[in-house]
C-alpha cells in the first residue's frame, strides 16, 4: 500500500541517517536538564515550572528535524517523483507527518517521565503530562509541516521554519502546560486535554492541504 | 493515443520563455527537444509532466486534458529530470521497491528494471557508493519499472558512458516500437526513426533566449 510505503520509507531514512528518534530525545533531555542549572535547584521552584519547561523542550526538539521534512526531498528531486505518483500530495504530506511524529513525538512520551523526575514534577501529574504530550505532539508535527513546506524550496530555511512555526505552537503549548499544572493542583486536566486534542484533530485534515499547496509552489 | 500541445506560453520570473508553442506526437513517435541553454526545454518537460502549471494553451493526451484533469493525465506520464531522486541510505533495490510500492507497480519487475540498465550487480549496494553514471542509470530505471506510455526525459544521458547512453537510446527505441511516446531533451541522437525535432527557442518572443531583460508584455502589464 503506497501510504504505508511512504511511512516506512521516511522511518527508514530517519533511522539510517538521523539515528531515528534518539537525537531528538537527547536534545529534549539536555534542554530540560539545563533548566535547574539556569534557575537553581530549589525543588518548589522546579516543580512549579516543570510542565512549561517540558513542553518548551518538546517544541524545540520537534523543530530540530522539521526543516528537513520536505527540503531534502525537494533538493534531490524525490518530491517530483512523489508529486507525480498516484498518491495525492496531501496524503504524502500526512504520511510524512506520521513518520515525523513517530520519530520525534513518540520518543518524547517515553523520555518525559525521566525528565519529570529530574525537574521534581509531582507524581500525581505524570498521567496528565503523558496524556498532554500524546494529544498535543501530533499537532506539532502537523502544524510544523506547514512551515516546513513553505520553506522547502529555500537553501537555509531552518531558522525561518522556526520563526514561522513557533508562534503557531502557542495554543498547544499553553493547553499542554495548563493540563499538567491543573493536575498538580488537583484540578481536572480533562478540559485542557480535550482542547489540546481538538487542535490535533483540526490540524489532521487541514495541515496536509495547506502544506501540499505550499509544496506545489516549492517544486515549480 | 496522441500527445498534442497547442499554443503554450510560459513565463519564468519576468521573462516569457516561449509563446505560441505547439506540437503533436503520435503513438510510437518521439519528439526531440533541442536548442540552446535557457530555451525552455526543461520547463516544457515539467509542464508536460504536470509539475508546472499550464499558463496558457492546452495539452492533451488522447482525450485527457492536462488542464482539466491533471490527475488522469499524469497517470500516463513518467518524468526523469536533472535530479535522480535517490536517497543515499537506500540500496538500489530498496529505491526501486519504494517507487514500485508508491506507483502501484509489481515488485516482481524490479530485477528486470535493474537489469535493463545493467545495474543488477549493484542491487544490494547503497546509493551513496554508486558513481554519478550509476546513479543516473538508477534514476532512469523508473522508466522500466513503471509502465507508462509517455516518457519525458530531461537530458537522460548526462554523465553516462557511451555504452550506457546507447543502452538508454535502445530503451527509448524499444518503448516507441511498443507504441509508447518519448519526448526528450537531449544532445545525443537517440536514433528513433521519424523523431520530430523542436527548438523551444524558435518560439521565444522577440529577444534571444539568452537575454534576461524583462519581457515587453510584462512591462505593459499584459501578463497580470
């Protein structure tokens, strides 16, 4: 099936040339570890800011691989082959987003508890943290694909991708951090989790169309 | 089925590359695009592949219009460009396996496609160790892998040695003999009987194609 072949291909490229998700996780761990060095090791302070810091580290590690999401294919001509295939370009984008999430978002779910421990996050908010990352990080890959597609034809689009995409990540960041904070204060996290999931669900059909339109311009 | 292009006009940047360009290629026929650099050969091929929009004019393959139904038109086309669309991390076999899956071609055809371009002995080698000519041949293997009637070849023999170039020319002749169509920008003779020649530069408006000054029509505002 062409759609699965696309996902398999991107996963294979990620594992053979970029170490799969390992690099993103390493960045995530280092970024989150820097926080105690910067603000001091006071447990009360750390546990207060831990949700926000974890989410910011997650955003940044997602950006690491985002600028190459389409650029590599545009540069080596693969995008022409993809664009001429019977698979609609929108589905090509969706497949690439899924592969991107599997190699950046999913590993973060596994690494997040370790970082939560380092940042003295209260144990009671672990489930909310995992849930918020699980619901929110797919939106990071999907929304990020729009920025990546807009800069796909540029030589050094990496920084521009970040500048375009990071503001769009703000709602996901706010809702994700709020969900974890709420659970730490024994308040229900569900409303924030649902809104976070709603962003992902809205991005799921919309982002591939926008990104595909941008890619058609990139290969002209 | 016949490939017909009528009254094509293309603007790249501020320059009208060609206007009023038209041709037809019948079943089993070939069209060789010749002309100086910048004449619009690659541009024309990318238009025919549906990668660039048809700004003005019409392209039809049989009853299928590129403008009206790009998807159906593109299903008849295979395009090989300047770039070989290869990933260094994949082996030659894996490269074609992915393309076969993507285009819905049977994987059983991979070996034959590799052999057609004399790449069988490299099938388990990663692309990054291939030479420039071998990469180009692997890029062209898509022609044999995906059976489509209309071949659009952009300088297919660049970086190929004489033997490989002859092999590609033979492939193009065989394709035409089986009723396929070939439109190729090439500087070597593919040796296809009755191949027509077209120089897009002959359709350049006014100025010579190497002149990058703005086109009058654009300055007059016609293009907007």
